[in-house]
């Protein structure tokens, strides 16, 4: 049984393959949908009543009391902001507001506008107080965007709920953030395809085996527009507030924690393979880079390890 819904700015699906009574599956899926909706209400930068919006509304004014969930996610987002030296930056919201990806009013901002936005993007200006459970942005105009980590967090949480309910086989797809529970009925791992970012949805460059794991991809095709023959995508370099120009078309990372992979793929895309592969290795994560020239570059795990990638032609990298 499967359910699909919209949350976190994208379409999501949950497929249960464990043979359970239909009524039980419907109850489980309804509860998972409720969990996702509740997290979206809490963490969305677009919803005026969310805790993330409240932090932005009080930027430069006062700290805001937040829930344990929001505080924990902000702490993890700050960790990846630090470890990537700002390639992933939890305070990138002013830049994303400027570009308006997905909005009918989207346009190409000027260099001056991007410079002004870049001045407001600085993860060091987010102050978290775990004792008092507050979050504070130091300057007016600053904002938080958890779009690079919230889907992964939600997928992990809901996968845990499914396991607690006795679901031994399931597939979650939260806008390209994939989580698998168990294996196929014959005991073999599912093969999860990696999208070709330059072709229509469903056209893959290859696949990896994935059992009880997660695969997250950040790519130029997710939200973008083309002007004068140039593609402008939503994966912004927080240091310039322009789309990252690292020569990368997509980055996929595999592991066991979708939350961490979600943030890391964003950082790796901005950094590019030369700096990104050492970071992935340091964090014991396997990653695959698809480059503009057609090359595929990956960590050892994607070549010979647990997540061995098989290209569409049938040859491994």
C-alpha cells in the first residue's frame, strides 16, 4: 500500500510492502502523514506560524523559544555549516528569498542584490541556547532555511515509526531523499536509480543496492530556470548567493542517516569533488559526483564498497 502527499516543498511517498491488514496499513500511513504535516508546520520557512518563521521575524530583536525538535535540527544544521566551512549554511534564507525559485515572480537578481544578501548569510550569527531552548539571529533581515536537512530528518523519523509498527519492508521517497526498510521479498537489496539531471524524470545514469539505508541526491534539475542559455539552479553558494559553479550536475550520498546525507550533499555540491570527496571521507560517507563534462567521480564505497554503483551501461565506476 502506498500514500503520496505534499510537504517540505516537494511531493513525498511512502510504500509499505510488508503484508499487513489493509486497515492497519491505512492507519500507519495516516499517522506518518500526520507526522510529516506536523514537522512541515513547525520547520517551514514559508509558513508564518512556524518556529523557523518566528526566529526570522525576531532577528536582531530577541531569542525565540523553540521546541526540542527544532532546537535539535538547528544544532545539527549548525554542525554541517561549520564542518563544511559555510558551503552548507543554515542562514541562507535571504538568498533563497531573493531568487524566488519556483515562484512565478522568479528572476535573475543583480550582483548588488546578491552581495547584500550574502552579507546577511552567516551561520555564526545563529545563537542557540540549549539550556533555555532558544534560537536567535543577531541581525535584522536574517533568516533560516532548513530545506537542505528537514526532509532527511523527517524521512529518518518516519522510517523509525514504520519499524516500530512492525513494518519490515518499505520504501520512502521524500522528494529525492530515499530511505529503504528491509530488503525485497527474495532477500536481495532494492536497486535505487540515480537520476540523470539533464534528462526527464526516470532516466537514470545507474543504480546502487540499498537495504536498510538512505540515498540522497542534490542536483541542478530539482529547481532551476534557464536564461540566455544559462541554467540557474537553487543550489546556491552561500558565500556569493549565486548558484554554485563547481562543475557538478548532481551529488548523491549513501549511508544510514538521511538527515546527515541531506545536509552533506548540499555542501558537497557547492564544494565540488576536489574538496568534497575528502570531506565525505572524513565523515565516513560515500558520495558520487556527476560532472558537467560527463565524468563520474566517487568515494571508494561507490566504486568497490557496500554501495557499489553500476552505470546504466552495466559497468561500475
